């Protein structure tokens, strides 16, 4: 113990010595969390900002990578619906539920969770805002907002090209090429063209006849124009097209089996071309058994050829944006018009992950949306300034699912069911918002705002069913068609008091209301009862401190929060089926603390760390969770999750980094090196809280080293991620009697070459 204490004392003394020798200062970080460009230390919001430079150093290429370095932010792209989670609040497995975390790209709201599957392309920065953001950002930001900025055109010519290749520890790898051209096209017009191509070989080893999951190709193009119409008016145009094709299963692990003994499921695998025997054991090991060749069902009357089926995803997304900025003496006017559309197809196996082809489904979505925002931002003032605006959005969603339930000889022929389930949803949203900032004294500021929004949803649902193996035609019959509408309006105020203790330290207190709209449950075994669920409301309180110390070399930001959730929207499995329903849980609470710190120790060393403690639990939740683990069932056999923890809510999450920089380190080339470590506590990935949906605490180690040419136009990087090759259960959910799971990627080593001209 004496030696240990001496080590701590020596380490502390060394840090104090470095601090005393430091003449460095942190770079100023600018964010748009308040719809104005302000430094991150000045805004009274719990926000994390990630720059393009940091993304390059750590190897962040999409939102799932981002969750590893941002406190209280979770996403898993392999889930059936890739929802975002902040402070334990998110969506669920059904496609009808709205997101709890709103996503905005270049000031445009992106409403559907499916678009979260695209990688980042030509991104300048990302901001993660935690807590309700209803006043300035609107509906479906009850838990927070994700703000993405892409790079704007430049007047001077610039070009860049990035090449990278990485290998996984199991199988496969990733190759990516991206780049851009930017510059002036005339005295008043500048343009930027960016592109991306990514070829990913899946890291799952497939033991059957099919691709290693999941093999994927991404392609994207983005063109932006900036037109200086006059000295006070600028018009921007953006066209973005992204697509990917994914072949193979990324949710193919079966981490637990239920119902009959394991040998029964192994016996059924003969129908899918997988040999029986001991090679299949449920567990998380980056190995799947997914056959894409011809398969059989075995009804009582004999075998039926059910054909080949290979899981995967395909998506095409197009967005058009026009934004105009006009400067007035009193402020600026911004007008944004946006159009988005996508076509999405998802082929997936349930019940057994494709091992025995028991449940196969193809889900397709067609979505289009048009939105308009008009916003006025007054000039900053020493006494009072404000932001006000109007927002309108009109969207249409058409979705259908075709599924086969192959029970392999259990029961009569009629047990072999084919379903066709189309539904549509049309949504109109209108909102008006305003926020004022009063400077009561030189040090005390009050910020008060509110948003009034109204929304109409029209929903139609149809279900068709036929005995499996028969000609669909007129033998497929309709069951319980539904056509319903709902209207809701909500007033969401917010109030903040900010006090500047001195020029480096400020404290703030915020009260805000968040709102996630209600809707219709689209995956319910019986459509005879009510299918609507109500809005989710959040009362949020935050107390925070932001400070700069050691002559602006050290930043320390701390936020305490308490969020009371009324009508928490949850998706849960209908017992005994592969269907899911959406309902409102009883009231819940999420409370905790978030800490972030960065320290420019000297010109060579920068250190940083963040930590989040989250206590997210159901206050009372009896009977609404569908099926759940036995220990959560009461005497009547109903699920009682009162006091239990929410899904994707690890109590402790932390990360730290050390970054080193040296001028002229190698023959005139600069050297940059970085070490990252992150820790995520135990948590569940599904509302049922079954043991197989439990993710044990894990730590992930990453490192990178970069060489930068003397003219700073060339970088060579070596990046390692998950260097300990941790087996991480990223997502697991019940599917019939069994479970389907997805794992985080194994160890990945990548080499990158970046060139600018």
C-alpha cells in the first residue's frame, strides 16, 4: 500500500510540474446548440462536440463509432431499427415509433431512424446535445439532439483524397475512398463536390452456405453551391445521394435458445442445409449459421420447397436543400426548404437467426418528406436578443412486410403461414417558436423560450394471411383492416438562468419540457383492440458548471440532471410470437451526472476524459411489457418492472485519451499519437430484461499514430480499434422462443493515407 501511495504521489507531482511549465491553451470549440455560433464553454447546454480532425484520429466513420467517445449516447446499427439513445431514452424495435433523439443535418430535421444507417460523408463537425431540446429543435428531441454539419464550399481551390484499408481479427475488412473538390466557380458562386465509396467485408464467419455477414457497399455523392446574391444575401443549394447494398446477416447470432432442447433446433437445421451436430452452440463468438441456398419446410403432408433466402439491407436516399440567409440591420433571416426521400428494403431472419429458416421476412419502406423553416435571429445585444421562427413538415411513409412462418412439421398444414402487412402513415406538423435572452446584469442572464406545435397523423393498416405453400392469389385473405387518425398539440417551454462567476467560469440552471409525439402500433398480433399510443412527455432539470482553468489550458464541464418521463413509449414482444407492440409505460425517471474535461498540458501533450453516471428506472410499470424475465413477474404472472433499469442505460460510462504531438519528429514530418480507452457498464438491450439481453461491462482500447508532411498536405495513419478484441453484445432481443443478437466489431487495424491539394 505504501508503494502504491508513493506511485500516486509521484504521478500527481509530475502532473503538477507539467501544469506549472505549461504555456499552452485549448483550442476554442464553436457549436450551434443555441442556433447561434457560440463557444462550447459559453452555452448553457450539456453538449459534446466532435471535430472532423478528431474523427480522423480515432477512426470515426458513422454514428455507431461516435457512441464510443460521447458520454450518455448509444446506438447500434445492427439492430432491426437503429435508434439513438441518450440518458437511457430511445425508441424501440418497431418502425412506427418516433425517435427520442432528433437528428439534424445542415439545419434539416431527419425524422426516420432507418437513415441512421448511412456513414458520415464530408462532415465538418458533430454535436450531441443531451436533455430536452424542444424549444429550438422541436418534436422528437425529448432526450436530446444530434447536430451534423457538412463542409461548405470555399472561395479558394481545395481538394482532398483519403484512402484507407482495415482488417478485422476474425475475417474480412473495410476499404474506403472518399474525397472532395471545392473552390470558386465565379466571383459570386462557390461549389463543393464530395464523394464516398466504402467496401466492407463482414466480420462474422458464416459456417453455412452464404456470405460472411454482413458484406456491404456504400456510395455517396454530395454537391453544394453557395451563391452570393448580394452583399447581404446568400443562397445555398445542396444535393445529396447515398446508397448501400448489404448482403448477409448482421443479427445472425443466436445467444440463447428457448422452448425445446437445443438438439431439437439443431435437428431443424437440416432444412436449411446446415449439418446437425456440435458445431452450433448458442453464444456470442462472431460465428453465424446462415444458409442462403434452397431450404425446405416439412409439414405433415411432406416437404415443401420454401426457396432461397439471404438476409441483407438495401437503401437509396436523396435529399435536396435550399437555404437563404439575408442580413438586416436588426439581425438575420434564414429560410430553409428541404426535400428527402428514401427506398429501404430489409431482409431478415427471426426466431433462429437463419439457422433453421423458421421465420423470414422482407420489410420495405418508401418515405418522402418536405419541410420549411423560416427563422429570424436578432443581432446580439448587451440587454436583450432573441430568435423566433415557424416550421412546417409534410411526410408520407408507406411500409409493408412479407413474412413466412415455417414451423417445420409442428401441427397441421394451416400452421405454415404467410403474411402480407402493408401500412401507410401521412403526417403534417406545424410549429411556432421563440426564445429570448435577457442580460439582467453583466453576469446574470435569463433565457426563456417556448414552442407550440401541432401534428396530424393518418394511419392505415392491412393484414393478409394464407396457409404456407399454397398459391397466394385469392386464397390470401384480409384480416382486420384499420384506418385511424390522431391530432395532438403541445406547448413546450424552457427557462435558463446563467451566472458568470468570472470570465472563465459560469454556472446555469435549466428547466425544459420535451415532447415525443404519439402514434400507432404497427406490429400487433391482433388488430381488434386499440392501436394508438400517446405522446411521451419529459420534464427536465439541469444544473451545470462550465469552467476554464490554468490560463485556459484546462476545461471542466459538469452537469447534474433529473428527467421525469410521463408515458414512456416502449416496444415489447407479444408473448409466444415474433410480433412487437408499442405502448406507454408508467412514469419513469432518468437522473445522473455528466463530466467532461480536456487539458492542454503543454505544446506536446493533451489529456482528456469524460464520465457519465445514469440512474434510469421505471417508477411503476406493471403488465405492459409483454414478456419478461421470470424474476420480474408478479404473483399473477404479469411483468412488474417497477424499479428496474431501462434498456441501453449503463450506470457508468467513461472514456479517456492521451494525445502527443511532436514537430519535425521524423525527417521533417510531424508526429501525432493518441491512446483512447473507454468503459461501459452492465446494461440490458431489451425491455424484457432477459439474461440473454444483458451486456456485461466492457472496456475498449484504441490507438492511432499519424505522420504529417512538412507542408501538411499528406498524412499517413495507423489506427487500431478494440485492440483487446473484446466480445461485446451490442444488441440482443427475443425473437419467438429464442434470441437474435448482434456483436460489436472485433479488433480492427487500419492504414489511412490522406492527401490535400
